[in-house]
C-alpha cells in the first residue's frame, strides 16, 4: 500500500534480484493522486504477480541474454515524476503464494513471512528525465546536449539516476511475529548449527562449524541478513535453575526468547566468544519455546550459534545477596540530596522487583549484582561531596562580601540538586577563590609597595639571578598578577604568582621609506619578563598586550604613579 502527501506520477514497484535491479521478476506502474484537503494521504494498493519465470538481462558487452536464478530478492520503489520534499507512506507489505501446496496435496493461497532489514544501508538515487539531441561543435565534433523547449518534440528521452542522501525514515514498524512460539516456520529452511564461513565465504571460520554460511551472489556472504529460530521444549520450568542464553555472532544481532527481546548488539563484536544472557523463568513455557535471532553480516569472517546452559542455583544464597545489596544501598553515606534521591529510587524499585520475582532465584542474584553496582556508582562520589560541604561550611563563617554570598547560595543549590562532581566543580572553584581572597585580606599589611628599578636589555633572562624582581600586586582585588587560565599562559589575578623583572624598553627608529635606522630608549617604557616561558627563557617569557605571559619581547608597558598613594602604580600599554 502506497500513499503520499503530494501527487506522484509514474511510480514503479519492482520485484528484483537483491543484487541486480535489472533482473526484474515482476513490476507494476501506478499513479498516486494528491490527497483531498483535510484528508489522510490518498493511497493506492499495488500488486505485482510473479509467475516463477527466471528473469534475464542483456550483457552490455556481448549482448548475450543472461538468465538469473533468483533465491534472494527485494522490493524496489521508483518514485519518479514527483515533487521534492514529498512524504511517502509504505505499509502492509505482503507476499502471498497463490498456489501453495499443502502436505495433503491440496492447494491454497498462503501468505509468506516478510522480514525487514533492521540496520541495512539505505541506497537512494533520484531519477531524472531529460530530453537530449545530437549537435556538432565548432570543430566538427558531434556531442549530445539537453534539448531546448522547441526541440523536445523530436528529442530522445534519457533517464538518469543521481545519488542523493537517504531520506528520513520515520514510523517504521517491525513485525515480530517471527519471534513468537506460535509462528508458522514450516517453510523455513533447516540448518545445522553452528553456521559460518571465512571472509571469502569458502572456508571454515571455527572448528565447531557444522554448516556453511549461505552466500549471496558475489560468493562472500557479506552484507546479508538472516532470521533464525531454534525451537526447544521444557517438561517443567524449575525456578531453582538458572537458564542462560548463549549467543555467538560477530556483527549486528537481536535475540528474542518467546517474543521477548533479551539482547541487542549494533556494531562489530568478537564473534568467537559467546555472550551469556540470563533468561528470566517467567519468560519460559512448559512445552514449546523458541530462541529467535535476527543476524546481520557486514564483512569479514562469519559465524553464528545459539543455545542454552542450565545451572542449579541456591535460592537462600541468592536471597542473601539481594538483602545485602539493599542493606548496602541504605548505608549512611554523605551524599547530595539528589544523589540520596537516586539511591532511594533504586531501593524502592528493588523492593517492587522482589515482590514480582521473589521465586526466581537466579533473577534475584543478577538483580542484586546490578543494584550494588548502580549504588557504588553513586557512592563513589561521597568523598567529593564531603570536600564540597566542608569548604561550604568554612566559607559560611566568612563575613558577607557580595559575590561570595552568591557563591554560597549556588553551593547550597548544588548540594541539593547535583549528582556528579562535574556539576559542582565550578561552584567549588568559586568557594576556594573566596577563601583565598579572605586570606589575602587578613595579610594585606605584609605587602609594601616600592619604586621599581629597571635593568638593561643585556640582563634579559637574568641567568645569574642577581637582578631585582617584583611581585605585581593588585591593590583593589587583593590578588597577584600572574599566570592563570589556559595552562597558566594568560594574565590573571591569583593568590600566588612568580616575581617579574622590569627591563628598560627600546623602540626602533625608521626613515621616511620605512627602513630601519637604529633604536632608542623608550622613556618610561618597560618590558615585563615573567620567567614563565613558552620555549626559551629570555625569548618567550614576556607579558603581552594580548594578555599572554609567554610571548616574545615586543609589547612595551608604562608604570604610572597613582597620585596620593605612595608606591602604587597603574600599568598601561605604552603610548596608548
């Protein structure tokens, strides 16, 4: 059934060889009219009947007819003649054998199973119809060009296909009837497990292999999909036993037991090591059961097997593990309110789970392990919470200093709402800054300004350590000027610093044409050497106008006395 939100003409539905679109078994061409205003998409039921004749194609080189024996086919849609941004609806795909022969020799119509490709790549092309004519260029060479409007009446119609991005797929509904016990699988082929093949599709991938992986046309078995059902029966479901599903496949797969999805893998896995998944006893039946697996082979070696291990478990020990996990979750541990809320939710879910699964010992054992692991993942941050709370308690004793109060309020919110350290790391940093600032206030009297003394350029690097150096202290912020953000390479106000050296600056002299003549002293100008090099000391450790402390000796600074304040200065860009 096809529908669209815009009219589509010349829609072609084909039943073709999965690996050769030209090997057509059957096709139908339809039009999809535009929907009436306010109505759902106008739909069209499309039927393609295949009578069993082998399709054929023409070899483009030898022009010989090539017959195709098709065992793997697909439905292909060609939505030519439509508008861009058209939404197409495809639903109710069905394959019907019109003359299915029953075991008693009678015939009837029987719907066959249709499997969809969960994860296969979507290949899409845009069909374009152009009208072409032959022409001759100035040098007498013939070539084909697109016809003008007047020429289209006698021009040759040419269909071309351009690769385009895959459309957005929404509303896909996967039929899971094949995963259920009562599904009719009498038409499915039987195969001895395990099944596999080497990368070239010809050899044995693992010694346990019993059957060869079914190959596609190219003989490798790559990019193939299979659905496998393994039926088994149980005389009883013993809740003192643990039923463990074993699955081994190296690419994409989904595994169901009696219609319940137990395991899903998207992407490559190590297909030589089976994965064990516990089957809850409540999913098993007395009598017939089925393991149903969808497998997708991408590339490389191929192998698949599935089965069940049965192991006895001790219900008393499993119950003890469960109780211990609950007790561990109830441990008095320092947490934020949000973290405590998460733990309490886990405890409540566990108690509800016990009411529903108390008779399945293996389930309780597995749940207890998962519960303890989940709680540990929360408790691991208890020491981080303590650090935050201790710092918070210390800062609460400070005198209110504006933004510190905001920091305390932010921390109180963090202790209530955050669940991992990354969510409160910024708040903790602000608290620490507040503590540092307070400490600096208490020791202001220790810092006495002085008149800076500059050295000549010959002393750059101060390799003998004899030149005077100075800490640059910001009186207003009560912090030192030094390296802060970005690995310590940016200027920042910090509670620690390294002493800097002032170097008498020089500036270049140029003539009218811009040619360098000489250099002269820049009166009142200084280079600040930080001794925090990015490379060589004395070459890449100077303070720059761009707020870096590890640049070449380029940018000149002024040190301007502040009127009325002895030995207090403003630092400014020279000449600005």
